[in-house]
C-alpha cells in the first residue's frame, strides 16, 4: 500500500463538511508548505439536492481549489454509518497510511446527527491507530499528536480560533464548488437549510464573529480534546 506522510488530515462525515468549517485553516497550512488531506466518510448520497455523483465531482473541484495532497472517500453510508469495528478499522487504516501529525474531525455535537457520531468515531480511531496489536495490512501503528474538532452549524464556544482573514475568499470559492448544495437562484431543486442566500451570509457572519474575538477580520473555531500548551504567554494573542 502506498503511504504519504501528511502534516494535517481532516475527516468529514460528508464531502462539504471540511470546506464549510475548516477549509480556511487548511489553506493557511498549505500556503505554509504543509501537506494536507481530507478523508470523507460518506459520499453525501442522502443530500436533498444533487446526487452522489455530483458530490464526487464537486469534491474533486474543491480539492483543486484547496491544493490538497490527498482526498479519499470511505463510502461508509450517509446517515447509516455506525461506530463499529468495521468503521473504526477503516479510519485506523487511513491514519496509519497517511501518518498525520494533526487530525481535524467533525463537531462534537451538531444539528446533523452524523456529525457528532463521526466526531466520536474519528477520535476513537486516532487512539486505536496507535496500538501495535491492532493489525491493518502492513501498516505500522501511528497516533496523531492532536485531534481538533471544527465547529459546524450549531454554535460551540471554541477553545482555539485560527485567523483566516487572508484566505477567506479562497475558502468561499472552495465551498461554492459544491454548486448543487448551496445558493443558486437558477436552481429548481428543493430548498434546504443550507441552500438559501441567508446561509451564505451566516457563514460570513460566523467567520466575522470568530475573527472579532481574536482581533482579526475572519476566523475559524475549533474545540480541543486536551489542554493546549505554549512556552510563553507572549506567543498567545
């Protein structure tokens, strides 16, 4: 099996989750020369608008905009994937294959039940991936240094906010690559909670709110699984 060491690997219950909540952070890391990837757990086949095939193409288009080194889809079943041995081992395999230092995962709780379930699934898999007695083909055990959960539809007070002011426009371009999902005045498909013009305004407002919190224009928020540390207070702002 071909492996590729990544600095940052983001997991998503659905193909547009990372774009909506964490793509600014990914773009910043890529601009710094870091290798980044996304693993989608499902093809988003239960989405009201568009098809799974549409989502495959849209994910490819977004990946080019972001500049990803890797994007894979585990096709675990939109709406139906569970926290079980098969799903855990599928994610453990990806973690060992790409050996990320940092993992991003779905929000710990959200409007869509897949999000919180995926958050728990990925968090558990990150721990299990470090246990040598769990065998996955010829891949060696690997445990990421940190797992951060991005914040999605429902507000969660972030533990850390990343300044994305200089990459916000590129983030929005990556989101709009999912053209069947989001606002399109010419679309004849049913309206959904994320297809309105107001939803796009909400995304901007959320980023502005997080940015204001840390004294920048735009930000993305994350929650942590462990206490963060720094060598001096002067490195925090």
